[in-house]
C-alpha cells in the first residue's frame, strides 16, 4: 500500500536552501517521490511512497517545531504517482504577481470547515469563486461557482479587478485543490478591500474525504498534479459529469495526454474520439513523428 501526502505550511524559513537539502536527503532515504517547494514564507509539497515511509516522513516533519501544526492530506494509491523527486527553492510558494508580497501567516480569509462551506454554498447572497485555473474548472467544480478564465494563477489579480468589483460587498467563498492557493487569494481580496472573504479549509480533497458532507455539490472530478490526473470527490448520489470531450463535446471525465511527445497536451477525450484520433489533440499531432 502506498500513500500520497499533500501539505503546506506558512512559516518563516530562515535558510530555505538548508531546509531543501534536508528534505531532499530525507525523501531519498525514505524512497519518497514528488514535488516539494521551499520558500522564505514556508513549504508546500506532494509526495508519494510506501505507507510506512510516508508515516515516518510525517513524524519527522511534525517533530520540527516550525511544522508542528501542519496538516497532511493523505490518499491511498496502489503505487507511486510521481516518476521522481524534485525539491526546489523559490521566492514564493505560489506565484502571484502583486505589488506587495502577501503573507497568509499574518492575514487571510476566514477558514470554513467542509460542513460550514457546504451550508454557505447554498445561500443566495454568496459569490463562489473557483481559486484554480480554467482547465481545472472544466474537469470539475462546485455547483454554481464562477469560472476564472485564466491559464495561470498569476493572472488572478487582473481577473478579480475585472469580474469581482461589482460584488465586493457580498460574501466571497473560495476553494482550491488543497487550500494553499486560497490562502493567497483571500489574503489578496482582503488587501483589496473586500471584507467578507472565506476559504475552504483543506481544499477540495479534504471536502471529498469529509464523512459528513461526502463531497456534496461537487460536480465532475478534481484535477490533481500527479499521474492520477484526477480524483473523485462527490460520494453522494447527486453527482453530475461536467467535463466535455475536446473533440466532439460529449460528456466525459477522461483526461488524456496527447500521444505526440512534442505536444503532450492534456485534454478531455471521450473513448470514441481517443480511438478515432489515436489519442491526439489535433490532426497535426496525429501525424507527428515522435509519438507514444
Ligand atoms: Zn469525443
Ligand atoms: Zn497534441
């Protein structure tokens, strides 16, 4: 049995390079793979490995007083969901182009438990904003959420200026995969003068595991940044498919990589179109020489 750990923590890191090299060594020793980012403002990671190794890693992290209150989201998987380990130092954990750096450790939107979020979702006066990018939204999202037409997180400030100023007096609810992007997004909204700002604590993945709400009001599946591509969230009977085949617009939840090795574009494709196009995103990719 393997586990996938997803985690982040905002805390001052005096020597990011040192922490990164310690992380690299620990993960290599334990046989963990995945992606870890270290910044002066904290750490963000997702790793996979044998269950015992993941347990050991969590104990090591929690023993470090900087990370003693860190929350790990844990998923069971049959094997590794990453090809290799990458530990990098970056100036920010999430690239978010703002004039002044945001520090969610000091100020961020109110955290809502899955139950609180579920109840607030159903109010008429709230504005629900998907805190991710357009292609993530297209595979699955909360019912009624706004779809930011952005391809990367750094485009959010401009999108907010354009789309949210008219609703600035209403409660704003945000959510993202594991919670880290909402920490920054809601910090930014508060800084911009929005006053009633909330975020889903632990993100979509925690919401799907909550035994009380069971992922209710989530439609489709949730995009994840590893080999699984997507995970199930809604475990109730009221569940809708929202994904559409890139080629024929039929409802589908199958995300595939274009077989042209120089493209590899992830796109939704129904089974028929995958066969018909030889798993290609375009006619030119279908004829490409370097194919899987
Ligand atoms: Zn199709
Ligand atoms: Zn392609």
